[in-house]
C-alpha cells in the first residue's frame, strides 16, 4: 500500500504539470491511458494470483491514475463553471452513489478469479469511457469556449 501513496503524490504533482503543458483535452487522453495501464496490471495480477513486483506496480498505478483523474476533475470543476460550489457538490454526490452501487455489485462477485477478472475488465472499460468523456467537454478560456488542442502552455510559449 506504500506504492499507492507514492502514486498518489507523484500523480497529483505530475498531472498538474501535464495539464498545464499539453492542455485539458490531451490530458484527458493521458488519463485514459493511465486507467488502461492500471487495469491491465490489475487484470494480470488477478490472472496469475502471485505476489511479486507487479503487485507493487499495480498499487503505484492505482494511486497514480486516481490522483491524476481527481486533479483533472478538480481543475475542470474549478475553472469551467460559473458556480464554485455546485460542481463539487454534484461530483461528490455522484461519487458517493457510484461507490455504493459498485461496492454492492462487488459483494455479489464470489472468490472465483474468473468472475472477479470479468468484473474488473467491465469496470476498467467503464472507467476508460468515463475518463475519456472529458475529451469532448466544452473548455472555456477567458470566458469563451476555446479549442483546447491549440491552447496549451506549450503552444502559447512557442508562438
């Protein structure tokens, strides 16, 4: 679990820099890739049922993708909405309901590794879809909607 904490710290710091350098839309694609890596490593660990270095890598990747996705969502909610409290309230409410639903579903998955692997693959696909939807989010810069692909710090510094 130490890897989870290290991943949380590294992911939070790095995703802020990545978001500044490549913009929100490209950052959403980085997040989808991180979710894919995390679930691929998790599926591998479930299939081999062996405690080795990939277990530590899995914990690190879980922390990395968790903090990266949370930092990206927090930046979207902070800068893209007129209200500063409503987006966070809706997000926390939805997150709480989702946690309850997925924990309930997980109680129905028994100890069979094949069923647990199927559940993990389904959750991974859903996670990539949910994370990828932020790519089509209308990004607002200085009060007007902009094409974020041409508005990253890298492109602004180059011009």
